[in-house]
C-alpha cells in the first residue's frame, strides 16, 4: 500500500482540454513501476495506491500528479521491498 495526499487538486476521471477550465483543478496520477517503459493512470477512488502480485525484492514506483491533459505538477519516487514470491527462471 502506498498512501498519498494531494492538495489544491481533485483526483477525478476527467481528461482533455475541456477540463482546463474546471475549478477547482482536476487531475489524476501516472504510475510507473521499476522504470518500465509504460505507465498507467489512476483516477483515485481512494487515497491509497495498491499493488498486488509484486515479486520478492526491491521495487520503486514513480508517482506523478498530473493535470487532466497529463502535464506533471509534481512527482515522487517511492521505494519498497516486497516479500512476495520469488520468480523462478
């Protein structure tokens, strides 16, 4: 579990240029795990990021708070150790 909190921004499933004029501002999270070449968007039905099925070992998650068009407001990397199952080759 990765708890988070944002201020002066509502995390909602709203996107695109039309959301530019919504007040107060709206946005969402972009999440990238272990420097993978892809990310996913989280539109926050809670204030917690939940990751399941992570293999055993050290991991990092880049959490970006973005506006409705995907422009980054702020970002932070969280590192953690997962006690999950060891991956067999």
